[in-house]
């Protein structure tokens, strides 16, 4: 059963999920220091070096504990992050030092979470080199053309949404003109998605159902480079972008005879637009993934080419209430070849996987309280995922966050349904200071 297991994991333990807020594609990259706080008060320090610190504790306990999980929680950790931002007239250096004490998996580490140098030239060119966060696309927690690493281990346990997009080692060159803008990101080493491997979550395994592996799954990540290009601009209130990528499928997409998961080669191209409409914001996005290692789709051990489509709309429906909706389609190409060559016991995805998302955001108490409700529902898979959180700003230094992650579905083999035994209640407390 090792071969079907690898295929199921390559299809199921990733999700086309973009960060909650996307930066506009049309603006030149700005230094990372925040010059405006949550209350809208502008400030500027005379010092070229800005230092801030953040300490947080997070815990997520399982709603129901059974034999499929050998722990009663999916999060129990303390994180400390110190941010250093130095800006001169011609360059800036940004550094984040993170200390982690993870009691759930007995891991303690210190790492340079981000470390990069930004140099701006009078010609309209910015060059940023080092470990940095790169986010492209228009969706809300739905990724199409953003092919930079995602941390799915952080997505379902109440960590801050920013941890879904970990930094990557890259050279990024951006050039801005009056008509067109260009953004090129080159990564010397391929950085895959951080998928579920068994140390924290249970999921579906062929012949065993929903279980949590006692040993982590074996994944062989290639060390070859990858590159992404974005060309973007604006015209008549429409922000548009064109995308290209050469590299590999970001989540495991192949398996060898010993059952070890790996990553097959892939190119992609796509486009997106964002424009005001009916008192809100409308976005559309398209991408095509071209599988290099199996162009015909006959090899059941390699991921097929795909087409992905997204439509979204967000608007304020009442005072302090914002509603966002999205419709997503993921079409697997050469589907007859895939189904005709499938291995015995292999689970293959739907030819047309559909998903709708609904997000309702509410602010109260002079914006000190932020409630966010988001539902992912897949009509094709007949499963859903509910994310709810409440954040209360006690003071300029203290924040309290609590919420729920709830997954359920009809078939234990579909992506969201296989995770239902990981449904949890979580809370975080965060202290910030300078």
C-alpha cells in the first residue's frame, strides 16, 4: 500500500489556500518597518534603527480525542520574535530573530526567521536579497499563482495567519516604470510546502482510515533552483498581473518504488485582476500548471497538469461588517488517462474540484475587538472547514486571541474530511514591546 499512500498524500496534504490581506501589485516595495500603528497614528523616529519584540503563547486542544490521535492537542508553544529594521538613505536591512519552545513535539530552536538587504536604485529598480516573505495573487486564503512555500502545519492549529507564508531564501529584483512593472524572484534551492507528515495531525491512510503515523513520512526534496516572474500594472481602475513560474510542484507530487515522496517538475503561467465593482472589490485569477515529467497524464505516480480558476468579491455590507465570497475551480487535465492507469486501491481526486469560501469580519469596541468567521465548503468533495477567531486588543502591548478550527465531511478520503479528528479550540496571548 505504499504507492497509493504516497499518491494520496501528494494529492491531499496540500491545499490551494493566499494570505488574509494581499499587498497591491501596483506599488513599489516599501521598507518593512511599520510607520503606522493599529490605531492609525503616524509616527517617525529619528533613529535609523527600529527594534521591537513580541512574545506569545499558543495552545490548541482537540475537540474530540480518540485512537486516531495519540496527543490531545495540536499546539502548545512559546514564541519570541525580535525585529530589527535599519534604514539608511540608500539601503535597508531587516532581521527577525525567533526563539521557539514547542512542548508538543519537544523542539527548542533559535533561527533567523527573516534576514534580508534591500537596495533601491534611482532607475526605479529595487533589489532584495536574503530570507524574505514573498506574496503574490489576489485571493483570500486561496493560492493560484503564489508558488512560494506555504506552511500547512501552521494553518489548522490557531497560529497567526502570517505563519502560513514562511520566508524563503531568494534574490528578488523589481523594476517600476510609468506603464509596466516587473518582479523577478529566483531561489537557488527549491523550498517546498511544509506539508502534514504525522508529528502533529492525523489524516487518511489507505487501509487504515484516519490515523496519526507514529513516524513521520519520508519526503525527498530536490535542491535545484526555481524562479518566478510577475509583470503588472494598472489601467482604468483595473490592477492586472501576469505570472510565470519554472520549478516544481510545491507539495509532494510523485512517489518512488520504496514509497518515498518527491517533487516533479512543473511550469506555470497565469493572470489576475482586481477592480472596484458595485461598492466593493472584485478579483479574478487564473493559472495553468504544466507537469513536465508526465505530459500525457498516464503515469499514476506523477501529478497531472491542472487549470485553476478563482472569482472573488468583498464589500462592506453594514457598518463594521465586511463580507467576502469566492468561487474556486481546480480542473485536473488528462483525467481519463489518470483514471484509466490508476493503481489498485489508489484514490484519485475529482476531475473538477470546486470550493466556495465565505468570510464575515466584524469590528467593535473602537476596533479593539475583531471577529472573523470563514467557511470553506467543497461541493465536489462534500466537506467543509470552519475557521473562527476573536482578537481583543487589551492595550497597546497585550492581545488575546481565541477561536476554533472545525473540519468535517462525508468521505474520510477527501482533504478536509480526512482532517476532522484534528478539529480544535485554540487561544493565544501576545505581548509586544519596544
